[in-house]
C-alpha cells in the first residue's frame, strides 16, 4: 500500500477549508492513517523545505508556513501519490484546473493551501519529518 504526506497549510486553516479538503480525500477512498494539527516551527520548516533554504524566497516561505496551524496527515491507498497530486493541482494556483483543490479554492502561487509529496522517496522522507514515531514510514 502506498502512502503520502499531505500538509494543509495556514491559509487552509485560516479560511476554514480543512474539512472540505479532507472530505475530498475520504470521498476518493483513501485512508487517513495519521493526522495531527500543529504549529510548524522554524526548525521543522527548515527540515521540510531543506532544498529551498538557500533560495531568495525562503524567508517568506518560512514566515508563511509558521504563521498559523497546519494539519499534517498521511494518506494510504493504491496509487495515492499520483492520484493526490492530480486532485491537488499545479503549484501555481492561478494555473490550476477547475475541479482541483488549488483550482477551486486558491489564488496564489505560494499560499496555495496544500502540500502533497511528489514521489515515494519524498513521501518517506516527509512522513518521517512530521511523524517521527509513525509506523507508516
């Protein structure tokens, strides 16, 4: 069974979209095997966004992801990574197709509601960052 990490970012929390987004994954038939609401610390942000820490945009990314609570969850199911990525839509919400989470609810490239792992290796790494005690690594 394949697993992926989903982060419902601060704008999803602030806009009251957590239930709506989680509902889409449940209706698709994926199992939620881990779920936690938390505040991302600077240290946790640096671990998650390690590839971006040296980039010019990183300070604003860290400020955003630490600005309000997030919901982190692990979804499980057959083909969950590719399917969830299709459901989420492209990173730049202004280009996301209608019917996707970003296309329906977001109007920003950076404040784009949700993160979803892009491959099995990233999913394994990211699950460990947000759920270090998880049996679903």
